[in-house]
C-alpha cells in the first residue's frame, strides 16, 4: 500500500487528536474499528505523545492494506470516530475518507505502472543484449525497424550460401495460447516473405525460422509443452520451416521444439542445427545478468541469503544434536546442557530447545527479514542494520516469548561460531540484509540474558 501525504496526515491529526489523548482512548476506538485480534495493533506503541502516536498509527494502518475491497483500514477507524461527532465534523470526515481513497488508489495505479514498466524493461534488456551479440558475433541483419514486424521485439536475418535463417525473439510472460499461435503464424509468414519477396532467391535452401519466446517470470510447465509443439512447415513452392523455443531467463534454461516437425514426409530438425545454435544461446543465457539481479547486488538486498542461512543453521543444529553425550568431560554449573568440542576446547550452550522450536524460529526470522526487504528495497547496509535493530527492540519490548525464541538462535549461532565450524563464513554475502542479520546473530548476547 502506498504512503499517505503529509497534508492528509495533518488533517487526520486535527480530526483524531480529541479521541487519542491516552492509551485507554486509543485502544477503545481501535478495538471497536478493527477488532481485538488485528495484527496491526501489535505494532503500535501506545504510550507515545498524541502527535507522535497518530502519524505512527496512520502509517501502520495504511501499510496493513484494506480491511475490505476498496476500503483502507484507516477508514474503518474514521467511521467509528464519525459516529461520535456532529454533522459538520461528519462531512469533514467523509471528505477526508474520499481524499485518502483517491490518493491511495492513484499511488497504487502509479506503482503498478512502474512495476509493469520494470518488468518489460527486464525482458527487453535480455532481448536487446542478445540482439547486440547476434549482430556482433553472427553478423545477423536486423529487420526490426520494419513496421510490418512490430509484433516482435527483435527479428534478424542470417544468409549464407548454404542457408537462409531468420530469428525472432519477443517477451511472452503474459501471452495466452491463442497469442502464441498467432505469433507463430505471423513469423512463419514473415520467414516466407523475407526469403522470397526480399530478393534472397533461396533456391534449394529451405528458409528456417526460430521463434524464441522469452520468459522473465516463471513459465508454467503446461505452457512450455504447448510452445514446444508450435512448429510449422511448408514443402511447396514457398517452402519454409519454423520451430519455437522457450527462453527461460529466470531459471536460465532453454526448452527446444518437439520432433518430428512433419510426418509426411518425415522431417526432423535437430536442435543443434537451428540458428544461431543451442550452445550459443545457452552460453549467452548463462552469462546474462538481468536488471533485477543486478539491482539486488547494487542495493545488496537478496533474500536468497536467508534461505541459505536457514539451511545452514538447521545443519548446525543437527551436528550439535548428534554429538555423543559422553564427550562431556567438564562441569559447567550454570549450563543446563553442555556439549564439549574437545578439538577446539569450547562448548555450546543448547538451553534445551527442541528441533521444532528451532525451525519455527528460523521461519519467523526469515519471514521478518523478507518483509523488511520488501518494505525497504533500497536500504544501505547501515540502514538495514538500523531497521533490524529497531524491529528486534520492538519485539523484545512487546513480544517477550517471541524474543526469547530469537535469542535462542543467537545463543546457538554464537556457540557454533566459537568452535571450529566457522559457520558464518559459508554464506556471508555482500547484501545489507545478510550482513545485518548475521551481525545480529554474531552480536553480543542481548541484555535480557
């Protein structure tokens, strides 16, 4: 949900201030508006001054989204306040609600447009780079400037004494099966037009066409299988053959066409014979770095780090769990359960937490960091550390049981780091969120311990 403007915040202050003077008033109105179990209530700091509490509360309510379709959560509170004021104030609140809805709707649409532009940009970047490489490496002639070929992001021609090859690449994330079939037919027609009407005189050279459908997002398996079947061939006067491939940028895979292309007469097109070559395209896609990945490295905000963090901590926990009890030679009176790594002369305090608790704590940690990364995608290393520190302090203050589980992860992590496993070195990456969370885990034992 988009942020709300400072002007509307000021109007909300004037309307809400008489009803938000103390903690009891605040809780009463918010419980009536949202119910006692609304999760957003757990994120509010109830005892702050009124002019601090209201903007903080408004931001949290806006971030929580809609309480019903087309109805932002903040409007639910305004409706409760409306019941306790006179007619003039009711009109003022009605106008304010309309302003809020209009502003949030406008910003949501703007955000959606920017997201669509970014998605198109990512796909066009792949095709643009591939076009540049094909022109440079394979001396492909670019036909894309012809208006008749505007349905495709790139169309190129490569003619040799032995072959006439055309290639077309276009972004296809939102395509339906009908659109794909239409593109196949259009490109097959273009393959024939260019070969026979542009003076190439193919003669015995059967023109070949490769239609590459580029997917930046995940392509469903059923659609992959459908595209692989989209081949076409003509054996007559204007002979030509076309095959369709899926270019999966997300998973760096290429799914080639089905054979045979023709049953009568039987025609099999080997994937290695299709221009510009399967290995060439594989090499390009393996080395290609999409803008989304590049952005994550620049802003250091990859969530993949936390998946590996979760996996590594579980692995460490299993190692600790399987250490023989008889290895313990020393007595530590303050430790409930101590296991000694003799080879490094240290120990790990386990505090009797079971495997299920570890997994739940890891999942809680992963979801928290993923939420923060989505809220602050451009955070620097210092900003990420400050944000995480603030979040953990709020959890420590308002959710002591959850905080103790997170502290259990700290104890487990710090114990292992003192040993020879050097766990952190296996997955520390250049991301602010990765550094911030590992900094938290490796930090000094928290104040409550």
